[in-house]
């Protein structure tokens, strides 16, 4: 018998969709992704990007304070154990995601720790197959697989993630570790200019490291950044290594000139922000849903989560190349759930 709703993805969008569809008695089946080293290395672990994020200060409802007793009471002991003691600083990414997950499970969501690797959206019911060979037929699908940040691929980037290395200035820029300290942004497009300009609110100086002698950003974004007295562009340069230690985290970067290859410079900084784009996790769809030029799933109807295939909905960062925040992802997860529920009712499915 076909499932009413299958949710693919386990970030804020996926679990929000699961909470709403399970409360609507649709008995959703959620594929949260395999807990494999490959998924972690690719930046797409179960529970999404927040699983690899420490402090979360901007998710509504979680001010700084001691959540330890609530976590102990709300999250399964086996999951709670690996989180360690609560820091008292708001909520961490893994804590927030485990709370969402448990909330969905409490309402009856069934979770499968496997990746969906094949889909057939050409007929109805839709057909899905997982990495472990599980075959599922379903009436509706909510795609909530997110997008992963692009990095340069340096070992030192990996080492200092959550210790000064970030790919989201809006998420992390206001953290105490970055305040009144020099910061580095890598990139030359609109995102890099936006990130650098935003960071000037908190950092003492922002260095943009760009491999060319001209920015790729739109004229208005570039002019705004270049006019900011706190921003200094390191032209014709690439980052060779993120510098730091286990106590302080990031302390700077080593950059090399792309014109004079022997010219190497160390720039002191407390933060390193990669602003070289994101890659939506859509490979498994094999082109069966319409995407934009960046590869993000297209919402085909204004203010709805509809996709190019009737009965398939998209939520979160896999369809959002602009906001990319946990709270907006959760919001569109709710929208997708309601869209799926109403679609099923309109089609007469009980």
C-alpha cells in the first residue's frame, strides 16, 4: 500500500514537515539519511547543517540559559548521551535538531536512517528506492534535502569548523568570538560582498580574499563593499591554509599571490567565512524536477511549495538560495506539510 507522505531529508524543514503531517494523522515516513562518513565528509549529515553547528543564537524560543534538564527529559537517553553537558549558551545545533526529531517521533513519524538514491516521479504513485534497497511507493513526496556549503577543500578548513570557520555570516557573525576582531571572507561574488558588509557590524576589519583583480559581484554590491572603510580586499590571492590552534580556534590565514607565486602573506583573523556558494542536494532526483540555474528546486506557484511535478513539494534550503536560515527552512517545512495535506484531500485520498 502506498504511503501518504514520504519526507526526504532531516534538517529543520524535514522535521517541521514531519511534525505537521504526523499531527494531521498522515503517518509520514521520513528518510533522514545514512549516518555514513561519506555524508559527513560531503557536509550533508543526518539532521542537516545544524548537526555540525555549535552555538545557535537566532532560532526563536531558545534564549541563553540552561536547557539541560529539559533536554534530559525530552530527548532519548541514547541520543542525549553523545551531546555532552549543555553549555548554557542558548541551544546548540545538534540539541535543536534532536528536539525537533523527538517532537516528530512523539507524534508518530517513522524515521529510516537511509539515503534515498533513486526516484521515479513519472507516474503515480511515486516510486523511491533507498541506499539499502528499501522500495517505497507514495502519494506525495516532500523533498527537504537542503544544500551544503562549498569550501576550498583545505584540511585546515575542516579542522577549524565551528572554531572560527563558517559559511554563514548571518548565522554566526554576531557570536562573541568574532566581535571587534579582524575577519576574513573568501569569494568575489554577491554573496561574498553581502557577507563581508554584514560582518563589518561586528568585526574590527574584514579582509576579502579574491583570486582575481576584479570582483564577480554585481556593480552595486561591489561598490557598496569597496566603499566600506572596514573592508580591505586582498586582490589576486588565494588562501593556502587557515591558521589556528585548539585553544583559540582560528587565528589567521596564509594567502599566496596568484600573480607573484613566491609572495606569501599571513593575515591575522579570528574568523574565516567561506562565501563561494552552496550546492543543493538534488543529485538523486536525476533532473526529474525543474531547477533554477544554480540547481535549486523551483517553486512553481507563488507562496506555495509546489514543484514541477504534481504531488511533489520542496521545503528548506534545497529550494531556497536566498535566505538559507533554520527558521525559514522550518517555516517552509510547515508550508509543504500543509500543501501535501490539502493536495491529498483535494484528490480524495483518505
